[in-house]
């Protein structure tokens, strides 16, 4: 990271004495100014409500010092906007990312019932002529849920058109399930989520690699949709390409797969041990997707290369009909022509719509790429709509 | 002016002109008919005409980095106008705000003095002029009352210093 020029620091100090502190994490003046504005609002709010004895200026200075050391803004402010929701953030639980917001929103738009004008992945029901409310609920399972942001946002986006929902979030960390419950209550209280959400959303603590814990999701045998943003960073990438703030302040268990006898990934050709650790969750996710007979599977991956490796795993199962890679902003206006990429070397071709650039091996800049897949047609009644 | 500002916020939130009109009337009971004239509805821009650029820095993304802001940049393709909004931490809010500002700018460019923004500014300055006129009138009367026959109102003495200040303006 290049040093901040002293002229910039001087310029910042002239505008506000605390700005230079914020320049350290923000690196540019306009971001620093924005963060100062938000920290100031928070300090004023705290002074009015919780600790009237402490002057807001003291709170503000304290917050700026913490921020300058790299503490994530979301932990200082305690919240992160996510769609129209406000997600509470606490140390020990991963902060929701904007990429996750984008793909969750896009998934929700694809899951709208068939009557909607856009193409739909809504699972076909045999009771097609019954009103939606009396049909079996749309069941969505989110693994490694963290703050619970994905289930909460899916509910907010789907419930207007899909009154019958059942969404469940699983995480290995008890801090996460506590926070997810808090987020559910908080967003119902603020009115961002409807009252029925209390009954339609649930969060449980479980280890997805443990067959004992599988009762959490295998209790009711089938789920329509499986979503996951699992830990996907390899140990080496954690040390080299992950930002210092994330490394120092966010929970490592949410970022780097913990490998033991249960989770040890199968050896794949041409993949070194370090990379294999980063991929460790995906075989397990595919296995669970098969167990629960999911019709739609959405997973976040680190970059294009990892996406290609995961597609390789998918092909090996021979259970999935189609696959897409979404990059950055799925659902945005499609400007560029489709590109074809060969995967698996066996003549399998996938057309990737728009905004995809082929990443060269040296390039780690590609942000989050995602996949959505549909199962092969197993029986006539289970065909997913497109 | 607080009422006008809250009406403006209500307009942003409520949207439909019919509702906004009702809010305006309640707040301006004493104004003349011209200032309560209905503002034209907001210009609605077609989504096909907007190109949204998602400002992504270089470097890794996803779990590897925690971004704190989500700037939204909109480009109106027919006119080439570009709006960038970084007002809030919420990307969905920034998108709404950017679309609203874009609509205002496009309308201003199209209609000029007839645009919503110009009309709003016109109404605001008219009200301000009318308010200062009334205030001047009031203090002038009190001055004349003070110099002429005694009115017997206790308030006249208290108002004297204020009246002198205004005279100097």
C-alpha cells in the first residue's frame, strides 16, 4: 500500500482535525469525509441515548482512533445496510458484503412465482391451480449464514409475492445464531420485515460436516433452494490478498476452511494443497444439495479459477442440468457479447452471459463470482421453470 | 420553513403527487393560491435509458475485503448526464437518490424554467419575499404607532429596539 502523501494529510487536517486518522484506512479524502460524517452521526446518537454523560466529541475521537487502526466501520457503527434491511454487526461474525447483497437480490428476482413477467426458477408445483398461499411453502436453506443476512433479505424480497415461505439459516458459531435471531427481531421491529417472518425464518447452530448435526436440515427431507457463502479463502491467500482490516478483525473461521479429518478435501489433479484447502467446503455443499434434493443451488466463490474448479466437481456428479457464473452485478444491463469457456476439457461448454472477463492466472482481482445451477430433470413433476 | 422542509421530505418519501399536494396544503394555511399551486409530477426515466456503472476498485473482493461505502454512478444514455451518489451507506438508498437527482437534472435541462426544480425554487423565493414583506410591514406599522398616537399596547415599547434595527436595514 503506497504511503499517504504528507500534502494530503495536511490538506485533510485543515478540513477537520480527525480526518487524517480516517485517511489511514480510507486512503482518499472523499471516503474519509463520508466516514467522518457517519461516525459523527453515531457519536451524536450515542450521546443522546445511551451515555449522556460522555461528550459526543470524546466518543467521536475514540471511534476515529479505532477506525484508524483498521477496526471495520461496521463494527464501530454496529450496523450494515443490506437491501432495505439494517443488519446488526458484532465482532466474531462476518460482516455482510455488497456482492452477497447483489447476488441475493438477483436470486430473489429469479425466484418470483411464474406469474411474474421475468424468467422464473420458481419450482413447479403439481398443485399449479391452487392459490399460492395454500401451496407448500418455498423452502430455502442457507448454510454458513453468519449474521443471517441472506435469509432475511430473501424473505423481505420474496414475501410480497410468495406468502408461503420457510427459510432456515445454519452456522457453526453460536455467536452467529444469536446475532441472526437479533437481526430477525430488529428488522421486524423497524418494519423492514413483516410480522409473519418470525415464524417463517429460523436459525440453528450446526456443523455442516457433521453427520450428527445433519438433523438440523435433514429433519424435513427436501428443500427447494440451497444457498451458501462458505469460507473460501485458502491459507496462503488469507495472508497475501486479504485486506489487513479483514485479517485482523473478522473471524478467521468464516473466511478460511478449517481442515480436519472430516473436512479434508479430496485430492484433485493439478491443484496444490493450499488451494485445495480453500475449496474444502464445496464438495460438502454439493453432497448436501443432493441429500436435500435442492432444485436450485447458489454458492459464492472467490474468483474465476475457483468457479471453474467447482464446476468440475459439479460435472462429476452428473446431477445438474445447467450452470451459470455471475460476476459482480448479476441482473445488470447486459452489454457485452457472451463468451464461451471450456470446462473439464471434455467438450462441455457453458455460455456465460455478459460482464465476464477471462481471468489470467496471475490476476486475483476478480471479485465474487457465483454459480447458480439447476438439477437435471429427475421426474416430470420436478422440472424447474426457466 | 420547517414545515416546507418536512413537506419536501414527505414528497421524496411519498412520491405520488396527489398525496404530496395534501401535505403542502395543511402546512400553508395562510398563503395565497399561487404558492399552493401543484408542482408537476416528477419525471420518470425509463430504466432502459440508464446505465448503472458499479464502481469497483481494483484488487480482490468478496470476503477478502470489507467495503464501507457503495457509490452509485448513473449515466443517462440519451443526454450523457452522469450522476454519482455516495450519500448513504446503503447501496439501494444511493441508487434511489441517484435516480431522483438524475430525474431532476434531466428535467431541468429539458424544461428549464418550467422544470420542477425551477418551480420549487420559484415558490420558495416567492414565499421568502412575501414573508419579509409582511415582516417589514409589521414593524413599519409599529414604528408609526410609536411615533403617532399612543396605541396603549404594551408590546409597542418592547418592539422598539427591533423596529430600529429594521429601519437601519
